[in-house]
C-alpha cells in the first residue's frame, strides 16, 4: 500500500516530517539583486521570519509575491528573538517550512538570526542556505585589496575600552579586516584605527548597490578626512589592509560614485 505524501504545511498533532529552515539572502540595496531561487523559496514557504516586516513587505511587493492566502510574515529581531524563536521552532516541528530573511543581505552574518539557526540545528531541523547578496563580499569584490584571506569582524563594541582592545587584536595580522560601521560613528572609528594601527590602506563602501553608491579607497588618513563631516549617511562597510602591506596603487585614493 502506498502511503499518502505529507504536505509541507501541517497542523497535525502526530509526528509529522520536520519542516526546513531556509536562510534566504535578500538585496542589500538594489531590489533587483535577488536570485531566482530566493524568489521561488519566498513564494513557496508558508512563513517568513524577518527583522522588519515593512521592509520585507516592500520587497515581496516588488517581486510580485502576494501576501494573500497561506503566506504569513512575522518579525524576528534583537529584542523579541527569544519569544519568536520558540514559535518558529514550533512551526518547523509541525512540518512547516520557514524562510529567514534579514533587512538586507545574508541572515545570521552579524545578525540576530544566528541563535535561531543554532536552535534549529539543536532540534534536528534541516537548515538550507539560499545564497545571495552580502555587503562584506560585495565590497571586497571591488575594493582591490587582498581577498585570499580576510577577517570579518561585524560591528565593533560600543564601549571605548572594548573597542580599542578589539582593534589592537589586528595590529600584527597580515590579512584584510572587514567590518560594518554606523554613519554616525565612522569618523570616530577611522580616527581610532589610525591612532591604534597606524597608517594603512583601506576602502569604504557606502550605500552599495544603491543610487548614491560610493567606494572610497586610500590611506586611513584619507578616509578619515573624507568622512569627517557630520552629514555622512547610509550603510557602511570598511576594509582595512593587513599589517605592513601597501595594497593600493598610487594615487593614494580612488573614489567612485554611482
């Protein structure tokens, strides 16, 4: 006798097949930068967990994905992650597939999605990446700095002492260091990098893939001067050369605006 196939969405209380957690990368700026596979995944799952439901609704609208019917969106961000994590894991245990997305880029990369992935793995739930845009690799692909080895640091600590200690860990490293920074803190961070690491080559990507995209290459002192004003805006990624390396050609800076 052939047994009937279990549906992906299930409300049964018996032990259904576990759902799958899809980690879906979304655009970092330009909404057209999304893979066909990501679109199909977002169309097929019954539940999408995202940082900001407004931003995700905007993306879904751009992609022509209707929220009518079975598709549900819930917020999952730093602050409600514990409560929502339990709900999402429960849905997966009931056999429902879930797509995890962040506001921009790849979830769980310096992102509150990381604890959810650990919880899913702990519960024996299959986790599948749906690769796509990522700001750190986007900058590295165009910065002109060594990419065979690099260290990704996410965001620096807020407290000055911890931030300085973290930066000093890189002093003797010979690999490229990549990090995120807020436009409000970038001027201060560049000055601290210059003081603690000394002069080095660096590159900053601001508003990558967006209308006002800018890539600035040069010495740390060049970048500190360029971003010294109070009106810096947009998402920022910073890449710093390893110790003892001049990796950018003269002239000392090369700026690109799109």
